[in-house]
């Protein structure tokens, strides 16, 4: 998982609710602070085969591809995954190194413009 780690709080508006401010009041899966969304929890498997329930703390679209930021509750690290499929059928996939670097750079630029 280490190569997917990124730094940042994970806030942003990608839910479509119209709240575009960088809000640090977490609790919504979309991170927008609108209070209309449930927290999304996904089960991830670590390198030892243990299942860890992690919260989806943000999401964004880059180059017509959806990405999710998932936070590990044990160490607070945030990982970036590509979302393949839609709705309940969506699957989190580790992007290749080049795609990861480009998506991370894009997300970090979003955070900078929201500060």
C-alpha cells in the first residue's frame, strides 16, 4: 500500500451537492460538509491478509476516471485508488505508477487552489 500513500486532509467537493468550499468538518463520504451523505466504509486487505475497514474520505475525477481516497483508521494514512465500475458495482483498483503520480499531482493541485 505504501506506493499509494498521499498526504493531505482529503477534503473536497466531488459529490455534486454544490458546496465548493474546502471544509474541514469531516463525516460525509464526499467531504463537502453538506450533511447529506453517509460515511462510506470499504474493506481493504493488508500485506498480511488482514481485513481493515477504511473510510472513503474524498473522491475526484481526473482524465475521465474516478478516484477515491481511502483512510486507514490504524495509522491515518490515506491511499488513492482508481474506481472501476459504477455505484454498488464499483471496485477499487491500485493505479499503475504513472497514473498514480499524475492523479496525485492533480489532486494536490486541487487542494492548493481550495486553500
